[in-house]
């Protein structure tokens, strides 16, 4: 008959990590695709930046857990907010083209 001493105890650290990984995956699935939602006009620019930042942070945190690292998700979200608020390369290119057309003229 098995006794309590014979029963292997779960590794509390591993269980905590798995719980956090599962929570991050759930949060990531709830965010969905911020780019598609923004393009469809479902969310405004501020909500887009917030969702994009959270998606980047959760994805980076999951990658870190896979490699055996542990990150401070709250600090990572703050970093990603700054990154998500920056214009994309496409937005920069469009602005540059618009500026050139405005200054040089597009009808030449």
C-alpha cells in the first residue's frame, strides 16, 4: 500500500512556472490579432498600442520560459508599450513618400 512518503511530491517551482505559462497562453489567445482589429476599425489607436504591447510582451515571456528564463512580465509590458507606440517601417515609408509628394510635387 502506498503511503504519503512513497507518493512523489510535485515540484512546486515547476508547477508555478507551468501555471504562469498557461496563464500567458490564455491571455495571448484573448488578445487575438490587434492588427486585424485595428484595420477593421474595431479598436482605436490607443487600444491597438496596448494590445500590441501585451501581445509582444506575452510572446517574449513565453519564449523566455521555453529557454528556461523567467522575466518580469509587468516590466516587459512597459517596454513593449514604448515599442508598440513607435511607427512601423511601413508607416514611416508612407509618411516619407507623402512628404516627398507634398514638397516635390507628384504631378511632374
